[in-house]
C-alpha cells in the first residue's frame, strides 16, 4: 500500500518535477482538491489517470473510499491545486485518517514547489529559523496575530488574500512601521512580482500595480538591539 503526497506547480507548469510526473503517470488513482484544476496539469503533461475529488468539505464516506482503495492495493497520489499538500490545506487530516485506519500504509513524499520556501529563498533575511502561520485570520484573532508578529524573534511567513492585502499593509504600517517586509505576488506566474520595504513603501508600490493574485508575506524578526 502506497499513498504518495505529490507537490505540484504553484503557477508555472514547468516546475513539476520529473519524479512527480512519473508518479502521476504510474499511480492507479489521483486524489485531488479540484478535478478541474488538476485536469489542466494532467492535460499539459498528457497524463491520463483516474481522478477523485477530496477537499475540505468531503464527508467520511469519501475518506473511507480512499482507505478501501489502499486496502485493495491501489496506488494513490494526492495533490492540491498548487504547491505541497498538507501544509496549508486539509491534506494533513487525510493523511492522519489513513494512518489511523491503515498504520502499515507507506506514505511517500514527492517534494517540489512551495510558495513558502520560494519566497523565503529570495527574502534576503535570516531564515535558518522561521515560523509559518498559514493564512492570517479574517476577523477573530487578527489583532493577536499582528501582536505575535511584533514580538517574533524569528522571521514569519504567512498568506493573505487579494481582498485584504491593503488592509494588512495598513495594519502593519501602524503596528510595525519600521519592520522590513517582503511580499510575493503570483509567484512563478507570468506577472510575478516581489515587493520589498516597509509596509507603507510596499503599499505605495502595490497602488501602482493591478492588485490581483495570491500573496505570500514575509515579516522580518524584531530588532533585538
């Protein structure tokens, strides 16, 4: 029994690794977040495989179906719409469910693209230690989240949506006016942009561009001097 956790491109389809392509070609079933998104990737690489949707709202019967396939010795690859599964999506829950029912199953990571490591690699900050906090809360807990950034002794990376990026920068401008920040937009895609500076400097730069896409933010650690 093998369950492969396969990283897929975060934008540029050429970023799919050779091993990931080979795995997707060879498995019996590909479990994915959205069959429409995964089909685009498979069509690009001319891969024909059975798809099965499993996502945040999937019920227990969907999970049990995956378990039964593994029990029948079917090889399964799990992918999400973009990046490495089970990092900021419900994939971790799926892996835990499978292990609880099939403790002898082999969970195989097929590493590859990740927005987190992509932005950290070009941040120009000390990232030998960092904390990843997923998506910043929309409402409840947002102030606490900002306060945590303010006191962080290590670099922090997290996600924010296009609908709230300007609000976030205004909050950081008020609470961390001098802190260095790096914002990545549409990483690896045609209109990839990386903004550097303080919150107010980045907000001015964003105002000159069409504010669309996915955002990943890096906030430098507090100055201990």
